[in-house]
C-alpha cells in the first residue's frame, strides 16, 4: 500500500488528513486503486467506478473529490487494446469487486470524456444483452458480455460525443492514400471553407469504414493478412485536442445548447438559461504527419470503437452534430444511452467544447430519473479554464468544488441510492 500511495502522490498520513485513504487492489490481470473516506457514513456504501477509454485515471480528480465527500471510489485502467469488449470486461471486474464487498449497497459508473463511450457501452450491454447489438456495425462480441451485472446509476461528466465522432472531427480530408501520411491534396480542403472541409472528412471516414468492413469479411473468410485481425493504420486521424479540426478554432461551432438548462455560477448560484461556451479559440495543427497524427489500430479495433454510420448531411453545427446515426454502433454515448434506464446525471463544462454533448445524451436518455447541469467556466478537467478566464476577462472561481458539491447532492438525495 505504501508504494501505491507514493505513486499517487499521497503518503498515508497526508491522505487521512484530507479525508480519504488509497489502497491497491489486484483484480487478477488488472490493477485498481480503492479510495475510501476516513469518516464513514451512509454515503460510503455507494461505490463509484471510474475508468477512461485509454488513459490512466488512478489519480483522476473525481476519485479524491468524491471520496473526501464520503463515497467509496475504485479507479482502474482500461485494456491497452482498442476493443470495446476488453474494456467492458475491465469495468465488469470492478462491478464484481464492489458487489462482493459486504459494505457496498449501490454501484455507480462514472464516465468522463472518451470514458463515457466505454462506460455507457458496459451499461447498455448489461441492460440490453446481446440482442442490443442487432443491426450494429460491429457485433463480434464473445459470450463474455452475456449477463453482465448491472450498475445502479450513471454519472457522465463532460462526456464527448463518442470516440467515433471525435475521429471524424479529427480526420485530415486531404489524405488521399491511407497507407501514408505524405500524399496529400494540395489545398483542396482548407479551414476557410468549413462546409467543404466537413464534407471531405465525412467522405474519407465513410471510405475507412467500408475498407475496414471489407477487410473483416476477408479475415473471417481466412483471406486476411492474419487469422483473427490485421493492422489498420490511419494517417492524419489522431483525436487529441491539438489535432481536432474546425471547432477548436471556430468557437461558433459547438457554441450553445438548444434548450435552457441549470448553469452553476462562480458563487454556486444556479440559473436556467441557454448554455453558451466560454472557451477560448485554440488553433490545432493542420499539417498531417505520419508519426505525430496517425492512429495505429487494427481492423477490429477500428470497427469496434471508432466506426459509426454517417451520411452526406454530416456537419458540425453550433449545437451539435448532424448526419450521424449514433445508434449504429456502441461507439458513442449519445446512442448507447438509449438502452440505459438507471438514474443518470449528465454534466458539462462550459470551458470545453465537449460540453454540448451532454444535451444530446440527456435528450436521448429513457431514464425516468435523469438530471443535467453545467458548470460555468470549468475546463474539461474540471478546474477553472485559465485560457477562458484570460479570453473573457473573467474569474470562474472554484469550479471543481461547485461541480462535485452538485454531484454529491445528486448522489445523496433521499431514496435515489440511499
């Protein structure tokens, strides 16, 4: 335990002083860290699972913020493969662990950013089973996803629109040869012609999906490069912020919600209004380079986590996305949420462009008990966005506290989980 707490940047005595302790948990071939409040209460019987789609979330802010407010939190890291099934099984290991403890009564799933895709994929499969995969682009799941134990609730904090959608937004439409990042159309698609640029992204993405489907058919027929899968490298497609196209720099895109929603202000007061982005423009890297902006996937990982059905109407708008069938695969929380009925809280951070996805997720949720709110000026990682503060000459205060105080109030509402 000493080693793990040191790795997390906390010595045991210090952790106790700030309200929680950390313990390493061995889940077989998977590691996890358990956060527990030092002062036990009824809230301690609520166990919250935290996992991202790709990143190490052992030290994610939600872990300590929720634990010091009285909750039990287990954070785990996802499989390094880009196969949703493997990541779903990572979540299952945590659900089983919490269910088998004698002190946990309710299990909640927490998804942030790209983690919302895999967290909602898990709960979708737990509630809908294999039948829920009918008609989807990728259905090659093993029997390991049958009878997944259901969670009791869902928290999505600044969920993005899905790993598939983010890939479309990040594609360089000037790439003409998928085997290299060096053959480009010269100036065919440029930022000053946004609609044409988006059309080029959708057309390239549709070609990628068709190519992957063709390769998978050949693999299944024994005619692929390997018996079970094969490499699928996509130049000019990296989905991190510096490679996201258009809406990073054009703040008119993904700029406001359609309806009025609760907005948490700097003094923790709440108003109901159309929620506007306060983010500062960020200018991404437009040049496609093989090593810096290529994604090294496989045919199955692309189809599993990054494919979705689009059409010629694809467009990024001020309020979201058009021309995407979010229900065509398990690669988007906007589609996955339609199969999830447990109590759900969706929250968006207005210093981030991901925030508007919360509205689409909420509107597609069939849950009878669902709530949504936004935190003014919060960044994607929940602290006040310093670039937004400088850009808007504003002080957004302690957005971390405002966010998790709101989450705490929702979780501890009588008769929801307690």
